């Protein structure tokens, strides 16, 4: 199974638990693009699936139509499934467009969409998700699901169904709600001395901290937490190994109350006086 790197932590482990072998291809900063030839070389007669997370956690990348069409062509050519994590589909900025893989030619019968209500409706604690897939694949998924878990609480499912009836204005307001927070935190981080990559979607910012003289993302994350009072995720947790590319980033999250972001801004201002 092919995985784009950096990736949401569960992907690599879940692939291994399934008995498959993960093959990684790196999304390269600053736009987190990938090399088409490198991806094509990863496909073979042994390839069973590729995992695509768009909008992406942790980078905020939104895969373009051209990129997805190229991936779709490879899936059709090699008879490969596309497993798409679209949990952030409604959190988009600056005119970015979310394109679901199943809408592309040849992909409606080979795409498995994984989604949920956690991010779109701000109820991450409910743990309600869903999968969309062709009938034959859906049967297999439901059989496995039946032995892994029981159903989510019925009242929460009813509430989720009600939320899914919201009109388009809700999703416009949602994206604007997060855009304001993205722009605020992005400016704060840039002024504090980070080199940041502005996300097109989701609600995370990958920040290069090399200006502060540290070369270990885990140690710097601990320092920010203990000395500055702002908790972040080390960038290397989204990579298979601690390469130089992986250890120069930390991930900030801006799905917070504005007063929390303002408090973080005050604390991060200390960094200009505490450079190592």
C-alpha cells in the first residue's frame, strides 16, 4: 500500500496491522507536491491500494485535480484501490477545491471514502464516522466492522443525521471561522521567527523552527511546552523515520477558541528573547 508522507500517524501502523507492506512517497515543501515519476515507480502488480488524505493532515495540502487524475490513471492501470480520507473536506481556504477521487473517470468502482462528523461539526469526542464504497467492497467492510466494534450511540447518530441536513451557508461559515484563526496564528508564528507554510485546508500549520537553532523537533516541542507554555506536535511523528526533513518541523493546531490563540501569541512572543 502506498502512503504519502508526512501522514496521519495511524496510516503506517494500520497498513502493517493488515499484513501489508507500506511504501512511502514524500510530499515536498513548500507546496507539498510529489514527483509523478517517483509515484509511478511505486506501482506494481503487488500494489493493492493507495491512501490519499485531502485536505491533508498535517500539511494542509489540498490535492489538485491534475494530481488526483494522475493517481487515478495509475490506479486504473494497475487495478489498485484508492482509500481516501476526506474528513476535512469542508475546511478549505483561498478558493481551494476539494475533489473526491470517486468522481474521476474509472474510479467509482475502486474508491473507498473514509469520512466522519468529527471535524465538520466539531464533535471529535463522538467518534462517529462512515465509509462509502462500491457494493461488493462495502459488504467486506461491513463484515470486518461488525467484528471490530459495535454501533455508535443511537442518539448521537440521530444528531449526526440532523447535522448533515444543514444548508450550504453552514459550510461557508465553517471555512470562514477557521480561515480567521489560520491567518491570525500564521501571522503570529511568522513574527515569532518560524518559517511557515500556509495551509489550503484542514486546521494545522507546519512550522519550520530552524531559525531558533534547534535541530531536534521532539526536544524543541518539549521546550515549547515546558518553558513557553504552548503545546505542539513534533513533525517527525508524521514521518516513518527521523530524517532531516522530518525533524525541522512542528505542527500547530488552530481549532481553538480565539482567546486560547491570543494567549498562545503572548507566550510565543517570548521566543524572540529566548533563542537557543
